[in-house]
DNA sequence: CGCTGTTACTTAACCGGTTCGGCAAGCAGG
DNA sequence: CCTGCTTGCCGAACCGGTTAAGTAACAGCG
């Protein structure tokens, strides 16, 4: 079956290739009658524009790029990414734009990918996630002239357009919630400090905690379940130990819950837990986890819209997407009046090595 | 900064465009000296081939397509997909192939995507996941002449090349494990019956169970945590109830564990649980879940290799990737000698409505 | 020496669109 | 009636590669 090209349409409609192009692209230069005829023929022949040809001449690829610089392992764990990608896709599909998704293992590889894409004219613009402090990608994208929308706080974006959520407000809500329940010693199990969003949330944590008069502890992790579990173990071993823990993602919160229960702690009586993202994970644990919920799919969609309008000539502004919403579930409650030590017989705790 | 094209290389190397193309593509027609000179100039100028131009003339897009016909919601829940995509990417990146990833919400949209891709010459080949019984995609891909590698059993692939894992062997291992522990009443919480792999595992479940002389129960779900939880609740309410449950993914297994614990059941004393995929989820619960483990990233890589060699002219064969590996953790153990009923005071169970 | 065959290149067509310059027809204005 | 402007369309160049066809130089060989 031979490919249908505009040449064929031109032949059948009795006009030139150029006229067909004008007609199909809704551009002036053809009469209404001719345009209608061309469109009808194109419809009949089921013409589909050839992306490569269009890209070659128009210097547009109709593709957006998204690089994820995480290990494949992390990606399987983090419900965030595929949801975000789904949101991006949902917008692109309508516009018949494509998404070039690249999974790399380091920031350097991500930079190399941008260079390559820019040189190949592979993408019209990129979406940048996981902003770092003084992020090297920003300077590179600026130098390459590659249109970009960053996912993260304007403080991190250095003037590039970004879409962000209000971390301070979310942290106020989270800490306000546990403070209202009566908690005074509150810990935060954060992600890696090199991530800008983590830093911003760290600051918001201290600001909000100070104004509420709380006793705060901060632990950094690599966002993994293992480190979330380890951090929780350490926090519970401390004296005095926190009565509420706020996690920076939901995976660590679930791992933390598991550790606490393994040590015999009853959630929420002995310990209140709050997760940051709110995926299904938070609803399948027992008790279910209180979380700072967030519409990740909508976030991806919003970012994509911003990139599209940026290419349409919109000014490169930053946009507040929305604030996370506190969803209270059974993992949060008032602290025990006289905080108990974890001295119930642990049911699944590893046996101490020095047992006779 | 002007784009570097082969025309510029030709000018600087003092040869024609055509000669440059031969040199850069390692094709005969140029002397070793000229080839070296051209390559040096290309290197100096940091030439990168323009994908669109190459695609237009060579009628190759150097892109593989992958359509995921699931709701964005499901995708955020299932650790499988992003891991698989990561595995695919890892192979493609080396070859500087790209991946066109499309997330759609129905099978019809997936079919439409293939049609579009074929018409646009958008992709050189596709990877097809989530095979159905009598899958309509197979006939379409054959008609479109779109090279494809299917992820699933040869019985489902209708002659198209596929990469699969041995479901019967895995099911034998899983049922053998619980049977060896002494379990006799075993349930399977399966995915939707329209998925071919589910059907195959269902059959393997009955075959293996019959030969082991087990008393089997099968429940179908939509793979979601909610339905996994509901199925578990129903199974535990039955009389006699199963002493071991095998779930078709890890999300449902975690949800099932949570439900069982909520009803006061002690895992594994009262109930043995086995998960099918083995993501991080299985290791962060308490107790940790026994699972039929699987290298999903490697699976994605293998499938991609097969598609690459298919395009290189390899015969369209089916390949066994590997068999899932039983990873025994704390969620499996021998059944109680005299099975207890779930009559401990549930700690978080919803209060019965008829309580005075 | 002339014929043939190979090698190393050049030229030009081509992929399927976009876009610019130009031309003819139609119309208004002087 | 002539000029000038607009409208509608054509033809051709162009994007940046690949590749078939053509050609010149040279080697082998009878």
C-alpha cells in the first residue's frame, strides 16, 4: 500500500503541492473552495502528515523531551514518575505531540542528552524534574536555547519558567496538623539534600516548626525504602524519641510504618506518621497513612500546557500549580499522655545477637 | 550557531556530500584515507546526524514504540511498567534509538495509535504488552506490517515473535512451596481474565494444584489494591477458608496482608501469602512477603534486543526469557495445626454496623 | 595496445513536507 | 484606459540526509 503524500492529494485535487500545504495548514493563500476540496481529498485518502518531512522543513519536531536521571530501580519504586508521565502524555496526545522519554543514571548523562537533543533538533522543548541546588541544567538549557519548563520552586529555577507547589503552605498544614493533635517532638525524614525541593521543604519545616514551638529533628535519606526504614529505626531508638514523623515520600512512610510496627509500636497511639506524596500505597497499609496529597497526573498536564504555551510565545513565567492537600487517615492521632517506651515484646523484630 | 551538516563536512574535507555519507556510514565507496579525513572533520565540527533527514530518506525512524493501555492511575500503582520501560531504554540508549511511549486508556486507542504510527512511519517496530486472549492487536500489526515483539506466552502470540516466562514452572514452584509447608486449601487472587497471561496462570494454577492434590479457589480482580483487599476479605470470610493465598501482583498482596492483619489474622501463622511480582513493596511490609521474583528491567532489555535483531533479519521466533524465582520471606509458613478462626479482637477493623 | 573490471569518487534524484518569489486575473481608483 | 493592489495559485528551492547512476583513473590481462 503506497504512502499517501500531499503530491497525490495535489494531483487528485488538481492543484500544486504548495497549495495543498497551505490548505492543510489553515494558512492564507488558497480560496475557501479549494481548501475545502483539498481537505476532502485528504480525508478520503486518509492522509497523515509525515513527521520526518515536516520536521525537516519546518524545523519543528513536535516532540517534547523528558529525562529521568534516576536508577531504573528507583523508578520502579517511585509511583511519582509514571503518573507524571501519564499526565504529560494526556495533554500531548491531543495535540499529536510526542514525548521523548529518556532514562539515564546520572546528571551528566542528562546534560549530554540535552546537548544531543539540541544538536539533532530532536525536541522542541523539555520538561525538567528533580531540580538541584544551583542546577547545572539551567545554564546549559539557556546556552542551548532549548525551551524548558522546570518542575520546582521559582527560587531554584533561576528565571526559567517553572511550575511549582507551595511547600511552605503544605509544611504548615502538615506541622499544624500534628501540633494540633498535641505533638511536640516531630521528626522529618527527608530526601537527599542536594535536591532543591528537599532543601526548600527542610527550610519550611524549620520555619513552621519554630513558629509552632515544636522540637524538631531532621534526617536525610536517598528516598529509598531501606533508608526510610533505617531512619525510622534510629528515630525510635532516640531518647526522647519523636511522637510524630513526617516522611518526604510515601514509600519511606510505608517502610517506616512497617519498622515501627515491627518494634511493637502502635500507630497512631505511640507514633503518628504522615506521608508526603499520596499514592495508593498510603491506602493499603494498616492503619492507612495520613498524607499530603497531590494530583500528580494533573501536575504533569499543567507543566505540559505551560511548555506548549511557552512555545506559542507566552512569557516565561512561573506558575503555582496548587498546594498539597492534607488527607487525614488513621496513622495520625494524639500522642500518648505519658509516652510509652517501645518495650512490648516485638513480634517480628530480629532476635538480638547476644541472646543466650 | 549554525547547524553542522554533511554539506559543511564535505566542503571542509574537499569531497562531495555523497562521499561523506558513505564515509560516515561505514559503507564501501570511499578510500580508507578519505574516510579517516571525513571522520576527523565530523569529529572536529561535532557533527550529529539530523534524525528527521535520515528518517525521511532512509525510511527508518530509529524509534521503537510502546503503548500502555492502562489508566494513568493504574500506571502509578504498578511498579512493573516504569521498570520495564527503564530496561527498554537502557538498550535503546546505546544504539541511539528512541522510544515513543504512548499512554492510552483503551485497547481501541492502542489500535489507533498503531495505525497512526504505521502511516506516519513513526516507529520501526513496537513492543506489545498485556496480551489479551485472541488479541486484536496481533492481526492489526500483521496487516500493517509493523515489526513487533510481544511480551507474553507463545500460545497468545499467534506466531508473532514473543518473549515469555514459564508460567507453569513458576506456578509449580509457588504451589509446591505452600504444599511443602503443609497447606491444602490454597486460593489465587488473579488479575482480569481477559489478560492472556492471567488465563495461562489460571490454568497452570489448576494443573499444578490438581497434581499436588490441593483444594483450590480462584478469584478474579482488576489488579487494583481495592479489589485485592476485597477478594482477601471474602476469602477470609469463607468457611473453610484457605490457609494460603497467592496473589497475581505485589500490590494486591500488600493490600491483602493489610486486610488480614486488620481482621486480626497473624501472618504467617494463620495465613500464608505469596506475591507474584517482587518489587520493593514486598520488602517493606511486616512481615515481608514471599514472592515470585522477576527481573523486570532485564525483561525489558531482552525484549528490546529481540526487536532489534528482528529488524536485523533474525527469524521471528519466540524466546523464553527466564522463570520467576521463588523468594521465601516471612509471609509464608506452615499452617496452624488446628486452623484458628479470626476471632481475635480486630485492632483496626471497621466496627460492625449492628453493634449496640 | 586495447579491452574489461574495479575503485573512488561525483552528480543528481529523492524522501515529503514548507515556504518564498512570481505571475495572472480581478478589482478599485484616478 | 492605465496603474497599482490584492487574491489565488504555481513552480521551484529548500531542509539534511541516502543512494542509484554515471564517470574518471587505474590495474590486470590477453
